[in-house]
């Protein structure tokens, strides 16, 4: 079960990484660390794509991983820009202190 | 090949250790360093599966680009007060329980269905190096998504500059 490395091993690793990232998004208060946890989730997706790409012997999965990385870069840049604007206005980076839209 | 198995477990341990440290550290700079460790582990897994181009992209773009951006923002935003405050929101135990339940379900289903992955005999490696193959598929079959990705990046550049400007 442990020894020949099959795609299932990679998929279980991807699931574990996804779970860790989801806990980070749901449970942390610091917005910078929430953005880092989103990067962890996107990396879990990439692990799955590459595992199937390797197993099927074609590179379509790697091309999709390139698109995922593109979206991750865009998300990080815009998210950090929003974070800087938020910190300038509210002087806080705690997610549950930014509650103007809550009633 | 036991070498493959050894490196798989090594890189998997590096990845998961870095990930757990990322979401548990109090200091955001330590979190960023742990995330770099985790991303390097993922890059090693890419190399193990002969995705050399994505290995280089992962190192150059993630570790060299995104993480430097994160560190810049951590330095710009004053996080000293945040490090002294409560780190986890009130419903952290609920989040933990839900995520662990979903993880257990995923692992169970993957184990049950692991025989279904024997789709065909592991295919013979195509001609040419990895970069040639990726470029061939990317520029022939995925040309329109490629151009759309460049438009997405342009929009992200403009958006982040406007967001971080002095007068919003």
C-alpha cells in the first residue's frame, strides 16, 4: 500500500493540502495568512492536475496548471492591493474587525 | 523504484510540514517562510513527475515572485499589534471538525476507487522534451485561453495599481 507510488498517493496528498488550506482560510483572523492559505489550496489543485497528467502520459494537465498559476498570481496581486487600501482606511488586518457590511 | 518512493515521501513531508506551520505561526513573516518551504516541496513533486517546466515556473514565479510580494506587503502593513492579538477566530473548532470530516470522506472514497485509476497501461512518453510538449499543446490547442490569461494579467496589474494608490 505504501510502496509503489500510484496516483492515489498524490491525490491523498492533494486532499490533505486542501484541508490544511481550508482550515487556514476559515479559522485564521489575519488577512495576510488567509491569502497564503488560498495559495496552499491552489497548490493542492496543481498537484492533482500534474498527477493525472503524468499518469495519462499527456501534458494537458500541465497546461491547466499554468493557467491555475496565472490566476493565483492575479489573485495575490489584487488581494494584496486591496489589503493595503484596507489597512490605510481601517488600520486593521483582522478579518472579523472589518464588519461594516454586517448588521 | 524505491528512490521514487523515498523522494515522494520526503517532498510530501516537506510540503505538509510547511503548510501546517504556515497556518499556525503567530508571526506573519514566519508564516511566509514556511509557505516558501511548502512551495519548494510542491516543486520537488513536480520534478518527480517529469514536469520540468512547471518545476521552474513554481520556483521562479511562486518562490521568487509571489512570496516576495507577500513579504513586501507584510513589511508595509504593521503587523506587530496583530501578532499580539488572538490568532484564531471564534469558530475555529467548527471549521476544524467540518474540514476533518470532509478529508476523511475524500481519503475513504479515493481508497475505494483507487482501482479505477488503472485506466490504461502507463502511456509511453511522447517525443521531445517537456518544454517542447507543453509549448506544442499550449500554443496549438489552448491559444485562446492563453490570450485570455494575458488579458486577465493586464486587468490584475491595473486593478492592483489602482487599489494601492494613495487616493482611492
